[in-house]
C-alpha cells in the first residue's frame, strides 16, 4: 500500500500538470503544492521522471482493470480514446514535454494490453500460428497507438471517438478475414508437414 505522503505527492503533481506544462514543474512546486518537504519527495521518488513513470503505470493499470474484456476492436479503440479524452490536458502537457518518449512507451503498453484482451476474445481457439497471432496483435496495437498519436499531434482537434467508430464500421469483418486466412495457412502448413 502506498503511503499518504506518496499519494499526496502524486496528487499534487497531477494537479500541477493540469495547469501548466511539465517543463515548468519543479520538485519545489510539487512539495509546496502538497505540503511535504523535499526530503520526503526524494525518499519516495528519485526525480520527476520517476514520479511520472509511476503515475503512467498506475493509469495504465486502472484503464485495463476498468475496461473489462475487450470483445471487439471498437472496445479497444474506445478504451484508448476514453483514456485520452478524460486526461486531455495532462496528456497534452506530457506529450509536449521532454518526456514524450516515456508517455509514448506507456501509451504503447496500454494499447498492447487492451489489444491482447481483444485478441483473446476474437482469436479464441482459431488455430493460427503463433507468428501470425503476434503479427495481428502488433497490427492492432500499432493502429490504436498511431491513431491516438496522430490525434495528439493535431492538437486534439477532431473527434477521436467518432473517428474510431467510423474506422470500425469501415473495417467490419476484417478481423474475421485475417483470422480465416491465417487458419487456412496454418492448416496448409500442417498438411505439408
């Protein structure tokens, strides 16, 4: 269980991120915001990037836990979009900072974990090779990640959820087609063995 001081530091940091860019936040600002001393900050966190890392991991875990099983590609994309929209200002400040790589790493992880849930439901017991399963997982992960990144790069100016809904309508049946082809290839490969 996390200590009250640790939680207070994280809450203060998130509050500051809502109001200003990451590059303008110092340890002094954080400790003044939450009322702990600098030693307490450094007892709990090595530096601000370590604090950011823990918060990003916490967010990723909460998103995955709250989602429930992703039974469709649309579920995956909407989960990612909901996370981005609910944390719009925070994400914008982090994504425009020197720590963008850390943000992108966690976004990619969230996309991977959500897609793995979807794959478990969509792929089920379809007999495909492990390499094909990995190719399809990576494809959906990168599609989800790329859509969110492009939305961020545009300044979050368009309706991300609407775009995801339309993408799912246009791609309806695509997963089934990909799985059918992968299963056919796996069957043909095992017949040749």
